[in-house]
């Protein structure tokens, strides 16, 4: 009886142990299955494509520069005999800066003086030159008086001839004398008119020659002043002497930079950009810059000039863009680096996604990785995104519950057309709709119709 009870108790204990082992084994198998299942699919994060204002920019590091500055250069070759200013000194426009001694310049000055004297002599000669028509005027008056007297004599002769006091022959003599006086007057009148026309022509020619001579004289004087100014170089603007590039006693050639003057009260922001952006950047576009890269506070400016070729700025080479600063910016100084964005394009409403969600696929024949995150480039590539389209379809209810529990979803590879690109966003022109969920990160490269596990839902756009 005791032995039978003991055996029954042992069976119960063994059954309990077997049950516990079975339960543990089943739990272990379930854990292993779930773990294997979970690791089978790539993990992704997603964001929502939103329609919102899009601003495309060209970002680079810029520097604060004086808005008004003047590079003073030598206009002649010679020896620097004196430098009258120092670095940091404030000068006004017209202040003498540097004196240059040049034998060639002195010869040019002497030649300019001789030209001025020659033009003055020619001017005096033309002023005293007068075309005389007085003799023709006197001859006309004389013949006019003779004609008057001949006419009076003819009238008297007509009376005397009518009274029979003089003969016909004597009367005809009076008529012939009048006719000669009339012809002489006509000739004198014609000569006077011709001389008057010639006088007017000569006067116009003389006045024109005087205008030319006086203009040449003024040009010669201006040339002399210009040459004399080359002896002593003067400041063209008000400002501070920033740099001096030559030394006293040094021989320089024409065009050599001598010193730099800048008005530091008026500042601008300048940067150099890659030449490939030249067509996008235009005068009048908005510039935004900030002093602290971690700060959200940006200051505004406007593009004023774009260099035609490449220039160097603080060791960087590219197309130089200079903009005027709008408003006051506290604490900025010359040569201070600033983080600059040139807003090259703006749309009121566009489909916008993070730049990280844009994949690009190289065309056939070009050796490049098939999948990599990259900003769009001008190369002949195709751009696409992976769009999450929901839970996979299955007829197994248990499988469906597991898919929903683990947030397993299907992604589709969708080709898109990329418009503008900003620092961290891309504009989608076609291929994507508002509210589509796009993959921003994947633990493995994806293919069309892949199943993925969404492990995080990013709230990328503000409501």
C-alpha cells in the first residue's frame, strides 16, 4: 500500500517536471522563432511627405567684408619715395597717400605742358583772325552814291532835252553814264553779297576750329592734371588704411597694388561658390547668414554683385558673391566667418521630403554602388524613394496578427523627379503624393515589394 502511494507520487512529480520542461521548451522555441522572425526583415524609419513652402539654397561659409573699399594702384612705373600713411590710420577722400618718382612720368608732364602752350598759341591766332569785308562794303556805298548822282543827272538831262537846251547826243551821253553807274552798282552789290557769304563761312569755320582747339586745350590740361596726380597718389574714398603692399624705396610697375582703404562702418557679406551654381545665383536674391552655426537666428542680406571669373577669398577659390547686409547685426567684424545661405529659388507649395529619403541609381555602364544616400546631382541618374504602403496581405490570421503586432509593412520602389535641393530637404516635382510615407533610413538595402519593420515613426513636418 505504501509502495503504491510512493509510485503514484513519483509519477505526479515526474509529470509536473515534464510539463514544466515542455512549457520552458515551448517558450524557448517561441522566443527563438520570434527573434528569428524579427531579424528576418530590415528595420526602417519613415516620415510623411508634406506639401509646404520650399526654399532652395546654396550653402557655404562666408566672411564679413567692408561694403565700400578701394584698392589703390600705381598708374606709372617708378620709385616709391614716400608713404604718408600707416595701417589703421583713417583718411579722407583726396588725402595724399604715396609719392612716386618716375623719369618717364616727368617726360610725359613736360610734353603735356608743351601741348598746352601750342594749343594756347593756336587759340590766340584764331581769335585774332578776321575776314575783312569792309572794302566791299565801301565799294558798294561808293557805287550806290555814283548811281544816285547819275540818276539825278539823267533826270535833269531829260528836262533840258525836252526844253531843247541840249542835243540828243548829249542826252544819250547822260543815259550811257547812268547805265554804266547802274552796272557798276550791280557788280559791287554782287561782290558784297559774295564777300558776306564768304565771311559767314569763314566765321563758322573759325568758330569750329576754336571749339576744337579749346577742347584740345582742356584735354591737355586734364592730361597734365592726371599726370601730376600720378606723382602723388591720393585716397579715392573715406576710410581706414587696411593694408600697405609696398615699401619706401621700392621700384614698382604700373598697376601695382599700393594699399587698401576700406570703410568699415558699412559692411557686406561675401562668399565663394562652386562655378556650377553660377546660373542659379542672381543679383537681388536673398542671403541669410548666421554667426553661430548652432543658433537658429539668421540675418538677412541681398546679392549685389557676382564676379565674372573665379576669385580667392580667405584661401578658398570660386565665383565670388557679395551681398549688402539688411538691418543691423550686433557683434560682427571684418573677416568674421559666417554661415551663409543664398536662396536661389522659392516655391509657395511643394511636395517636400528629407534629403536622406532620396536614393539615386546610376545609369548602366557607370560603376557606382546601386544604393546610397546622396543629394541629387547634375549627372544622368534616376532618383527614387521607398514608400511604405501598409501591412502585407495574408490569409493566415495568426500571421496577420503577428505582422500587425511587429509593424511589418510593404515598401514600393517609386521613381521620382527631383526639383530643387536645400541643405537637408528635397523638392519632389512628380512621382510622390502628399502624406505618402517614405523611408528615411534602412538597416539594409531595399528592393521593390520588400517587407520591412517600421521601428520608429518620425514626426518630420510640424502640424
